[in-house]
């Protein structure tokens, strides 16, 4: 499963292209070597001397794209050596040609050194940022009490792990509770709001007696945060779920967010939930209504998705038909389901512009540990 999600994730992030931060493709790495081989081969198979030595001047700059200073220096030295080996008949350059190639090689080594140091610093900063982001929205555990869990998160903003979506599953004295939502905005600008909402959720799980009270607590948190900053107008859509202690039933509160769908065998059903307003509008006095408890059977899976899934479009502008696609993955386990839907979504939509979040919750089979 980890290999599946990793390969799909790499496929998605490779869409940004190597000119936008992805590692250079293999052909870019071998290009300097191919250019050396090409110049040497052309010189050997041509009986007459060819004025192609100038092509060797491109080797050091090309090496900078993929290699460190040592490899760049070696390739620059190779270019100078080829230029002066008599058998290639390129050994008639003027002093200006030699000095130019030497200067380009030295300059390329310096640029490669600066780039390597900068890349190392960026890698360190990225590692620290990823650790902080993972702490904010960690991977859901495989099991929380009697509930099996699986989640997937893909941020819309390239180079980040956290955007405007959030999800969490927590045990508490009143049962297992889960939340999935979408705050206003995307990318790093939304991280502070995500942190605030998730912090309030984790506290409310321990304190509030029912899921409607948890939703009201999150609403109050956003109202307070908005009041601290003029014209902030923070809000979020969310769906909250509360399992009974034995996880044989679930109650749902929808705050401006699409309701979960129940996958039972090959049948997909959207849960009937009375919608409430998005969080952060200051309507905590009018508590949301949790629907009647929905009975769950062994093998049932609840699939909760963000707008990034439901509003993804194909080349013709058609929305991703989640309820039509889910039955084809009915035989997959809960842990594999998010990865399969993600792979299908990437194939369906040529470009995904929104954060994508999925959460699968299932009843633990009797007797399992």
C-alpha cells in the first residue's frame, strides 16, 4: 500500500516539471556525456578536420544542471582534453578558444558549488517544514478503537504537504470521532486556520458530549480567530462523524460540506444528513442537528472526500463521478481504497487544482486485533 501511494504521489508531483523544482530527468544528466561522445565520434568518422570544437563549450553549463562541482570540473576538464587530443583533429584552436572554454569551465564549477550549497539548505528547510506539517496533520492511524482508518492528502500548492484541507480521527470518552473539512484559502496561508480548527477539535473530542457540540466548538474557535484580525472572515466547511462505542452505528453533522457515502458491497449510498452552515459564521447558538444513528454492518466503509475530489473535472469539464466509480473498488480493503481512488482521479482529471483529501472509516471485523 505504501508503495502504491508513493508511486502515485511521485507521478502527481512530477507534473510540475524539472524546470519547476523536480529532479532533472535522466536525459538531462546524460546530455553532457552524450555531447562529448558525439563530438568525438563525429571527429573520428570524418576524414577532414571539422570546426565543431565550439560545441564542447556547452558541456560545463549543461553539467551544472545535474552535477556537483567535482563532476562539473571533471566534465570541463574532459572537454579541454578532447579539444587538445590530436587524433580528434580539434587541436588547432586559438588561444582565445582555449581561454574561453577554461573560463566557462571554472565559472560553471563555481555556479555548481553555489547551487549545491543552496540545494542542501533548501533540502534542510524542506525537511523541517515537512516535519512540522506532518505534526499538524499526521497520517491517521490504521485503527482508532473499533474503527479502521485510512486517509490520503494531496495539497494543491506544489511543494507543500498541507493546504486548506484537514482531517483527523480521535478516540474520546463518548466514542470515536472524525472530522474532514476545508478552510478558506489554499496553501501556506491556510495552515494557521487548519492548526486552529484541529486544535479545537482535539480538545472538543475530550470535552463535548455529542458531535453537534463539537461542531459548535469549532464554529466558536473560528469566530474568535476572525475577531482578532480585521476583515479576516475565516470560515470552513466540515463533516463530523461520531461512532457509537461499539462502532455499530454512526452519527453525522455536515457543516456546508458534502455528506459521506456508505459503500456496502457494490452499493454506494450518500448518507442523508441535514446540512448546517459552514463553520465560522457565528451561529453556534443554533446548534447543528446530528442525524439519526446510521447502523453499520461488518464490511461497511464510510468514504468522506473533499471538494478536490468531487469537483475535479475531465477534459470535457465533467465532474468526477465518485459514486459511479466507487463500486469498481468494492473488493479493495479500507487501507487500499484511498490510493485506488486517487489513481483513478489522476487519470480522470488532466489537472487537479484543489487540495484533495479522502478518509475511509470502517468497522473492525469481529475478533480482529
